[in-house]
């Protein structure tokens, strides 16, 4: 493995990481939308392979914060 080949593999890895992050955000948005559309948590878990706790965290992370001083 020479330096140029190593740089090429490292660059491909960084590109894959960036694509993965974009897809993770798209999936989180889709999970939140499914929740809004009243898809059952069980169906969301079945479709994504996520646990109920992971789904709850994603849904709650997308909810707007309430102002406690209101």
C-alpha cells in the first residue's frame, strides 16, 4: 500500500461517512414524519430495525422545545 492508494481509500471513507450522516438525518426526518402520520411505533421499529427507545429519542429530538417561562 503506497501513500497515494492510502489517501484514496481514506478519501472514499470520508465521503462514505458524509453520505451516511446525510442518510441518517433523512431517516430521522422520515421517522418523525411517520410518527406525525400516526404510524405505530411497532411498525416504525419493524421498518427501521431500531428499538422503541431509539425511535422515542429520534421523535423527541425533533420536537420543538417549550419555553418554561411562558
